[in-house]
């Protein structure tokens, strides 16, 4: 009996295994995701794979006409859920639920995206912050950070896959992928307040950042992946405008993360030097990519404008103050011209949401996420998806992939309106940014300081907010009318007029 697993069906209704040796089936013999069992013929028999697991949506069984009982058994790391998030909007709530299932399916001791089973830094970077909210990740992320550190080359280069990846000898630069290392070390510290993690990884982070900065060409980093899988891909999943704008932005982000880590471990001079280098690169970023007369950023490759080119600089704080309003206006106009649809890939989509919500257009950010036609999360839902796919396309290669996960972070930090400000949630901010575009949201977070409960609802022109702050924590509350309050542990019910 043969069990053939797959994520898609072909035109005949059979499991699609892809072209042998091709994009979706790396096996040159075509023998991919397949189990075979020879029955002894002595009556009822039971069998299960002993040495592996499969990632699949469909399983095709051939080789017998006898009645069969098949049971799909979920296998994965035992991750405790530390967040319950409810957004009062069906499409946005589907995003929350699809992420949770996708992330659960993608962790077996390490972030091995099924069915590929490789721990890509690219996909994990997009999912790291949402996973730190959704699950108790302390032990598994600590282990994976060790995998990254131990796979590092002597010159500081990081592998794209850890473990099992190999350095490229400097031939491939992808800060939007390998930058997950300083990002996650910093974010781990912010989430859990465990000082041993930045102390353990600081030297490796320093070697990586020094290697990365050394790969700049005239202050620019051409990222291998860029804004991965934008809508309507032309010649593969890479964005047509190339990876220079995205890559340079992520080098700056890595320098900022590294500087924060340096401060934690008492390396203040190194932190100052990295911040100065980040500021220098930010100025160079503007020189290279900003067209001040047009009020828009361009990637340098004549492939047409896409929203990512303006969204990333806005979200990363790289737009000079005097140009912000025009860049925001141009970005919003492009979204409106596309019937409030995104035109972004894995990097540009979360950047688009933050760029809009943090610059006066939260309504547009919600409208983008709420779409049900292509390209959108709602379109994937209409196609029957219960997990995130690798891309927006009906023909998407992988059907359980965390590449498009980062907007869940936005749902926590802008829609629900809560994010940590000091390590271990000692201080956190409550600031719902999209209350004018959504009726209500509710979130519970189980942090190292205890349970945080936040709920808000819009009634007419009034926002009603309910907050519980755990012991030894401080909440900074920002209300829609501009009021600011700082409160300690306790239960608070507040209201404010919407602007």
C-alpha cells in the first residue's frame, strides 16, 4: 500500500507531487512525501510512520481494495498558548486563527516549515514576534538561537537555514532573513527579561553585524530575497524591483537591534557606535532611494512603483520629517487606486499596515486586511485555506507557511493596542490605534509578570476601555482624545471621546 501526501490536487483529482527535481518536488526520482507498507496478510494490521512526519492537506492511498481506517495525528512541539486575541471582524479574526494553526504546524523542536522541514531564517523572521505573543517560546527559541550561533561561520556570516545550513562564503547577503538573529535576541529579552540570552549571544551578534556592514556597497545592501512573493509574480518569487531598498532597511534594523543588545550587556560604547552607523546609513538610504520632488521612494530598478517602496521607509522610521506627509499621501493614494488592496509581499505587507496606521490612516490599514478578493488574506480564505500559504497566488507552492505571519503582530500592537516597552513586561503601552475602524477587540496575555487583560469597545463616538495590570508592572495608557495615564497593578475602566 502506498500513501502519497500532498498539499494540492491536480486536474484529475489526485495528489499533485510536482515535477521531479522541480520547484515543488526536489526529489529527482519523484519519490517525495510517500510512505509504503507491505501487509503480512494475517488479518487486521495497524501501522504508522516510525522515523518521520509529513506535512500535507491530502493523502492518496493506493494498492488495496480492502477497507481502511486512516487517522491523521497532529505532531509538533508542545507549545502553551499565552495569548487569546479576539478582533470583532470576521476576516481579521480568521487571520488570527489561521496564524495559530500555521505556527503550530511549523514547529517540531525547531521552526521546520512543513512539508519542507527546513528551519529557514526568512520565514521565522516574519513569524517570530507573533509567536512570542501567541505561545510560550522561551525554551524553543533559546534552543533555535543556539542553532544559529553554532552554525555561524568564523567570519560572522550566518546561514539561511539553521541547523543544517551552510555559509555561502559571502556570496549571498540577505539581512531580511539572517537579521532574525539580532532581532530575536533583542525581542526575547523584551518578552522574558532573561538577561542570560543577550549575554550568551552578544559576541556572535557582534560578529554578524560587523560581517553584514562589511558587505555594504556604497552604503547599500542588495538583499537576495527582498519583498518575497509580491502579488502577480513575474519571474519567480523575488520582487521585480530587486532587494536593495529592503536590504538596506534591514541592515539599519539589525544595527538598532544590536545596539539595544549591547546596552543590555553593558557595552555602551559599542551601542553608541552602532547607532551612529545606523543613522549614517539612514541618511544614505534617503540619498539613494528618495525622490524628494515626487515624494516617493524608488528601489533603483526600473520595474514600476510598488507600495513596499514607501511602506518600508515609513514603518522603519527612515523618512525625513519634511517628507513624511507627501510619502504617506502617495502611499495612501496608491492603496486607494487599487480598490484598497495591497501590492506587497512578505516584507511589505506588515510595513504597509504600520505605515498607514501610524500616519493617520488606520481605516485604510483595516480595509486592506479586510479584503476578500485577490490579493488578500480573505481571498486565501475564500479558496478554502485554514492556514497561511506561502504567497497570495491560487497556485501557491506551500499551503502551510509562516511567511505571511507578521501582520498578526500589527493586530496585537495596533488593533488590540498593546506592546511591551521594558523587559519582561515591566512596562507596557496600551494604545488602540484603529478604534475608529473596528467595533471592538479583546486580548489576554500570559506574561512573565502575570496575566494582562485588555478589552475595548467603541460605542457611538466613545471608546470604552477595560484593563487589568498584573503585580509589579506599569501600564502607559494613551486614549484617542490624547489623554495619557500611567497606572500600576489593578483593574481600570476608562472612556474617552473619539476624535
